[in-house]
């Protein structure tokens, strides 16, 4: 069984990891602002917002949509535990 979490790339909530006060409520749940991640990688990405920026997430999402699965290396995945 595959488990995933639908995650926001940017969020309107103050204090959110990738807060964007200019994002409106319609855009928050748009397909372009959502990405499916496993819990472990969701945690890792939110814990390292300087590395996993909005631009990086959008780039990797686009790459995934074109090519398929994109791996985060085992060392990064291990650090998310």
C-alpha cells in the first residue's frame, strides 16, 4: 500500500514554512500549489526550507510530472526520522 500526504508548496498561514501572504485562498489548493509526498519526505522538506525552497519544489514537481519518480537520497530520508 502506498501512503501519501497532499502538501502545499506555499501557504497563506502566518508562520507556515513557506508562507506567502500574497497567495489567495483559491490558489492555496490549486493543483500548481500541491505536491504528493510520503510523510517522511514531507517532514524532511518542511524541516529544511532554506534548501527546499518554493522554486526547488516547483522545479522538482515539474520534473516529476515529466519524468516520473524523483528520489531523495537515503541519507536525507534517514534524517527525516
